[in-house]
């Protein structure tokens, strides 16, 4: 299930994905991201709270649709805060940032434990 979180505004898009992750969820995310960009933001910061996401319930089509969108819009993203409670997710975020992160262009993806939600908000608002 996908929902936009309170605190979204300006160049910050905060979302929560829980349970499963479907193609419909990806489409909702895309609409929300496009709405933030349509406000005149050239780049957006994204906070994704996924501590209640069941990694085994991610639809393969959703995974690939999400990845395709991210790659097509990588230059419109800045700080990405992934909030979770999984060592696997933490490791995946680190690898993702090594491959796609561009610190000079401020494209940085970081993992935050759910207990550090305030720090995640600070990161996407900085």
C-alpha cells in the first residue's frame, strides 16, 4: 500500500509503502513525484518509509517499473532517505548509492533506521 505522508511539500516528497508493492503503488508514486516537479522544483528530495514493507510481496513488474522511473528521472532527484528496519535494506541502499550516487551533484541515498526518522527528515530538508 502506498500513501503520501504529512510533511510533503516544497521539494520534499515523503511516502510510506507498507505490506505489498504493486504496479498501482508505483503509478501513485509517479503521480506524486510529477506533482512535486510540476510545482517548479527542478529536483526533489524523497523520504520513503518502508519499515512495514514485506520484501517478499514486491511484484516483479512493480520493481522494474519503479527502477525504470528512477533511472529516467535520476537527474531530478537529490537526497533520498530510505527509512526501514532491515539490515538487507540497509545493505541494498549502500550498494545503490555506490552505483548511482553522485555526491558532487548532491544525489545521495541514505538508509535510516525507523528510530531515526527525525534524522531522515533533516536529510531530505537539507
